[in-house]
């Protein structure tokens, strides 16, 4: 696997990629969640779990092959990062 | 507090209301999440936490006053239940 994208950590067996995103207000959280849903619909890749409150979103990605994290997983993680638009 | 709505359980200190919703497919999960977001925007009430994967959504509601579950909380829980459209 390529190097982990900054801010993501590998967790668990089988391994997952985890990152917490924090936002200043619910509107930003909502915009990120909507963009993430659109990305999943576009790619067919769904995070294993998304856990959110008003100002944070925790994203857990599972390995695409169910066993080992691969470049495909880090590429998807970077696409998730790219959904953040800093205002 | 009024009796808990069916399917919800009280948890933790301060107490929260928790329910797990299961769906047959991602499209139903997405429709529920979108309806829940619209309900929050309409009412200004946001669940403390929403935790979801492709076919489930776990909803945790905190007490409106931050301390004790009240009728307002069970009323909101019932409104969440009402978002489920059985197909």
C-alpha cells in the first residue's frame, strides 16, 4: 500500500482507514456529508461506517478487498479529503 | 417523561435515547438520512450522534435540557420513527 494520506490512521483486523473531520458549524458538516454521499453514489464505494454529530464526522473505510488496505483505499481516502472546502 | 416509544431505549448519564434502524438497501438508508436531516433543519433539534453504514442507522438523542429525558424528547423520537416509509 502507498503511504497513508495525512490525517488517516489504519485500525483493526481486517484493517480499516479512519479519520475524524471537525467543522465549525452544522452547515459545513452537512455539506461534507452530502458531498460524501454523492461521492459514494458516483464511485459505488461506501465507507464501512460514518459517525457524526453537529460539528464532526468520523469516517471509517474498509479495505476494498475486505482483507488488505491497498492503493485503491488510499486513493478513495484522498478523494474524501478533497471534499472539504475550507471557507 | 412519557413512556418510551417502542424500539427506543434510554442509555447513559446524562440519559440519551437510542434506536437502531435497519434497511434493506442503501437507497432506503439514504432516504431516511435525508429525511432526518430535513427534520433537524425544520425543528432545530439535532441528534447527539448518528452512526450509519450502508443498511443501518443508529440514532442517539440527548435530553433537550441536557439532563433529563422529557416529553419533548419522546415526541422527537416518534417524529424520527415516522420518517420510515415502509415500501
